[in-house]
């Protein structure tokens, strides 16, 4: 095998060409991986916000936590006059010291009967007012 200057130069030029093209591809791959990572972080951030919103609007068991006194909330009533009905109410301490819910009639909006705590298994905060009505 003999030394061929022209062939060596051609081979070297071809290898350098491939390296330059490869460097362009590396930059493209790195750029796309960065975009993918940023999109993944954004998706995680949005999921966390969604989870927080869902948690804020989930039914809360009265055995776990009660709303602030005198705060109007949604309740599920399991008493016979409103079995399974969702209505607005607020809780307060009665003169006897027991917790009572003041039930609002869904048809008239007026305060209705007081409901013993045992008939209210869960509650949730009222939703925010729609932006169009503020």
C-alpha cells in the first residue's frame, strides 16, 4: 500500500464534512430536548394547578373538617325531608352547644329548618362568582 496524498485529503475532507453535519444535528437534538423538558415542566405545573383547583372543590367530610361558623356552603342533607338533596346552609353552635346547620330552602332561598350535624355527611365551599357577573 502506498501513500496517496489526494486520497488522504479526500478522506479527511469527507470525515470533516460528516463532523460538521453531525454537529448541526447535535445542536438540533439538544434544542428539541430542551423544548421537551420545558413542555414537561409546564405540564407538571398545570397538573399541580388543576389538582389544587379540584381539591378546592371536592366534597369535604364533616368528620374531617367543618367550615368556618356562619359561612354559607353547599351541603348534602341525608334527613328524610331532604334525603340526598344538595343545598346551601351554614353551621353554627346552638344555645345547647351542639353544632347545627341552618338549611336554606332551594325553592324559596329562605332559611328553613335547622338540621342536626349527624344529617350532614359532607360539605363544600360555594364556587366563585362568574367573572361576567362581578
